[in-house]
C-alpha cells in the first residue's frame, strides 16, 4: 500500500473508477447524466494493470480469442449511444504517464471526457513523448506532472483504495453510503446501478438475497 493519505469519501458520493485504456469507460461517460442530481460524481483514475495483478486476472485484450470481440462490442455499444469509437493504433498501450497527469491534476469530469476523446474519438495512444505532450495539452495540464512524485503517489493510492473497496475491473461505480459501499462493474451494469440507487434495499430481498450464500462447488488450480 502507498503512503498517500486521502480524506474519507462523503456518503452519497459515486466514484467513477476508470483507466483510459477502457473503451467501455468511454461509453459509460455518456450515461453519467442519468445519475440522480443529488449525488456527487467523483472521477478516480486507477492503473488497471495493478488491479488485474492483485486479483490474478488478465485483461480482455490480453486474451487473443477475446480481444477482437471486446473491440467490436465497445464500438457497437458506443454506436448505440450515438458515440463514434475509434481505437488507437496500439491497444493495450502503456497508460501510466497519462494516468499520472489525470491523478496529479485531480481531473474533473470535463477533463476526463477530453482524455477519453483523445484516445477513443481521435484514436490516439498517449504512450510516446510526442503524444503524451499532446494529451497533456488536450486536458490542460503541464506534461511535467507525469514525473511528479505526488502524482505518482496519488495514482498508487487511488488504485490501492479501489482494490480495498472490491473493485476488480474498469469502469466501476463505487457507491458510498453510511453503511458501506457497493461496487458496480461495467457499462452493462449501469441499469442495475440505477435500480439500486432507486431502491437501496434491492439486494436484501429475493431473488438477490440468497446469492451471498451460494458456495463454490469446484475450483481450478
């Protein structure tokens, strides 16, 4: 765990946990306006690779049979939302320095949308010196922030904290309430997120109530 300390999140806040590698996060941004107006939306950049490593997973683009399907699905879902999705020439690319720019500048949703437009609307990968500089200009922050120690620590802290909350992929929506937090993973879980916000006790009743009691019948070595 990193030594970066962060203030507790106010109950009622919904954290939008993302990595700019995720085309599904790009699509999910189009639905944030559907969230209740009395909720605070806080974008949180994380390093997906760190999260996958913690849980022992591989990203969809790392699985050859899944890679093209994933790309097609994200473009399809984007079109359904009126969003043109254009992939950069390399994917996955190394997002580390770009994520530091976002973490170190405490980027708001306006800047986050600009970041995703750079990657998945313009189809550019901010993993070279030239493209990272262009990315920094697009979101309005100095490129030097990518090497800033505080920015590095903030990104590590964001990733560690997301793991503590049970985040295992991006995008994830972490809903903070006085009694704890709930995690909703993926743009396809957005309707379930809305239903849970409308009925906070949804999962305490059937047919959801028994799911926490289901045991694992077999495990793979």
